[in-house]
């Protein structure tokens, strides 16, 4: 049974649609003051939690979220880690999967819930999905079993599912169900009850002290392949000044053109110490280098297979690893293993 004792939750409001209310006079959507959260959502009082909040000022549309914002969120969690049982991050949906992935890598040995949520409609609008998302996220962040948090990891709660942060992608701009986790089951589903998928939740590491990594290296790029991509464009990308890593979004199970110019370009970049990670353009399934001739050559050249990692997790994992070390062998070794449940071992 999941016990819900009186508990303390910190709500970190970064911005996004969720935090908007309709101005009584103009009808326009505007951010509301988060210290008034209990006024906006009086239902929250029923929890009986100690609820504290921290609001970004100004709130950010999540298209403006960047590594500095992630460092800010991580620092707030670090400063308040011992005083709260769990954390809610209210965030725009557009880049939520990147942020949840980034925080997963930044918060090593996390042993408390960090639940990202947001909404497709503002909290002040009549048909809003915000209240339900917020209320269920709070319940999840507070849930204990045997005195320990039920979900000691970074998750995204949306509509009726809790997904692992590093496994999630936004795939719908219209439905309330905005996210998918194509390669990993939901950690929880909410219906009449919140049903936890205990075997999918990570319970390792919880005895080690939290380590917060605040350095991220964003000198990387996503190169999405398409039929007809030109030599000139590919060469230009690999020649970018300061480039440290390329996330190459390939076709199907990790396939790319096998024309000589393309492979030469890849080899030349690898020779200059640029890391290249192969991730698939598909939402579900895995990169399997060597399955086809068109990926065997990449593998032989030294491209690192990302298996079933999402692009969002690949980007943030590389940002994290390339900031921790300059040693390509060490980085390649850590790219090939799951650090925060981001890929299937
Ligand atoms: N543009 C908004 C954002 O990501 C959309 C949302 O919140 O859903 O901040």
C-alpha cells in the first residue's frame, strides 16, 4: 500500500502555458503569481501538505529554456534537497523532455521524486488539464512506501501517465496526452487510483549522497539525415568551429547513406576527435549498427550507437559527459551504458 503522510513538496515554476490566467479585463493570457497557487487551485489544501513554491521571474516559455535554466533548477533542488520530500517542476511542454533528461543527468544519486508537469491549456481556463496534472504530480511526488519515496527519479507526468524523464518525447501539440515514451513503459498510470509500475522504477543509488553536476557543454549539434542531404551541407556541419559532438539522427535501425563522400566526412570528423552518436529518427525501436551495410560502415568508422535512446536524452547526456571529461574513450564508454535508465542495457 502507498502511504501518503503529511509531507513537504517544493513546486518550482519555470513558466509555460500552465502558469497563465486570463486577465479579467482584457481576456489575454498572462502569467499568474505563483505565491497565489493555493488561491488558483484551492483543491491543493485538501492534501494537507506543506507546499512551498519558487517561481522564475520572468517565467519562461520553454522555447527559451537553456542550460543556465537547468543549472538554476538543479541548484534550487540542491539547496532544498534535505527539507523536502519531493519536487514538482512546472514547465512548458515544448522542451520539457530535454529539461527532464538534463536534470536526470545533472542529479546523480537522486533519491527523491522530481516530477515535471505542465499543461496544454492554462490553469485559469475552463477546460484546463493543468489542475489534474498538478494534483496527480503532487500525489506522486509525495507517495511513500515503507517510508521511502515511491518514485525516486526524474519523471514527466502528463494526462494520465508518469514517464521516465530520459525516455520521453513530446509528440502531440493538440491532445492533452502530449508525450510518448516509445521504448519504456510508464512508471505509473492514474485512473481511479494511481497504479505504480514498481518493476519499471529505478530503486538503485538511493543510499549515496546527491551529486549535482552544474557544468554542461553545449558545443554539439543534431544532424538529421534526409534523402538527398548534400555533401556541402554535411561537410559544413562537421566543420563548425568548436564542434565537440554530433548527434546523427539516422534512418530506421541506424542507417545512413553509404556513399563514399559521406563516410569520408564522418571518418574525417572522428579523426579530429569529434564524437558522433547514432540515434534513430523513429520514436520506437533501437539503433542496431551492423544490421544493414548502411550502418556497418558507421560502426567500423567509430560512430557510437545510441541504441534506443531519445534524441533529447542523447543531447543532454552528451552535454553532461563532454563537460565532465575530455577523454573520448571515457565518454564513449559512458555513452554506451545506461546512466539514468535512458537506454536499454
Ligand atoms: N510554448 C509553451 C511552452 O513550452 C507550450 C506549453 O507550455 O505547452 O512553454
